[in-house]
C-alpha cells in the first residue's frame, strides 16, 4: 500500500461505511502521531470517541473557514 503522504486527517464523524473514529484508527495505525480533526454536529459529550487510540481535535459544526484554519494550525504546530 502507498505511503500516507498527508499531514493531518480531517474527517466527519458520520460517513458512509465507517465512522470518522474507525477510519482515524485505521489510518493512525499506519501513521502513528498524525493529527486528527473530526467534524461533527454533535457535542463532544454525545460523541462516541472511546475507540480512538490517538487524541483528536473536535471541530463543532457549523464552523467558519477561520475556525477550520485555526484548528489546522493548532494540530500542525503540536
């Protein structure tokens, strides 16, 4: 399989086939330490993120382009 050549994962919590957490777990297993941002319209308290092995940043919907840029900068500067 090809090398994962990106710097951050930006996923939606609800996606066809797999949740954002499931996909994040698959990809972070191949590339440990890659930052993960999960977008959701649900609050952090109602999300099922217990299965996520690496820490995530939650981006609450709706969000502005400015907020997305801020979150991306936050995870890339870690």
